[in-house]
């Protein structure tokens, strides 16, 4: 399966709790952290939910 790299570029402060938990579920711990995940439908759904706080790196 394809892999994607995602980077958290905005803070989770003052965001709804479900968005904060989605970032934690994706594996983010710090701002500007980059992680690599499999591009499964579940991961892509989480990425879409917090797309305003992350960026996808090629």
C-alpha cells in the first residue's frame, strides 16, 4: 500500500476535542513533527478531518 508523509503545521490549542484526539491517533506529539503512515481509508479519513492543521509532503 502507498505511504504518505504528513506534517503538523498548526497547533491543536483551542480546537475541538475530537480534532485533538485525531492528531494523537495519527501519532503527532509536537508541532512541525513529520510522520509516515500507510494510505489506508481510515488514515485518509483522519487526515481529511484535520486537514486544516496538517500538510501532506510528497
